[in-house]
C-alpha cells in the first residue's frame, strides 16, 4: 500500500480543501478524511497536484527553475 501524505486544513477551510482535493483526485477514495478533525490523508500524486494548484504562479515558476538548475 502506498504511503499517505498528511494535509492539515484549518477549521475554516476544511470543506473547501476537501472539495478541491476531490476535484483533483483520480478517484474519491484517494482522499482520506476520518471525519474527526482537520487531518486529510492523500497519496503522493494528489499531494503534488494540490501543491501545484495552491501555490501562486510566480513562486511555482521560481521553484521549477531551481529544480532544473
């Protein structure tokens, strides 16, 4: 079984974060939410997609450039 990554959402942003993760996920089962707090567990591919979706464009371009060089 693939190791899961942990996303800790704020109480105010929990529903929006879950909604966004479900939109990015290949299948709904990839979003693990035990329902007892703000912890969300996702596979590595989904964590990568989430980071790319939530990182501002300029910062993302800078990070991509640093990875290349």
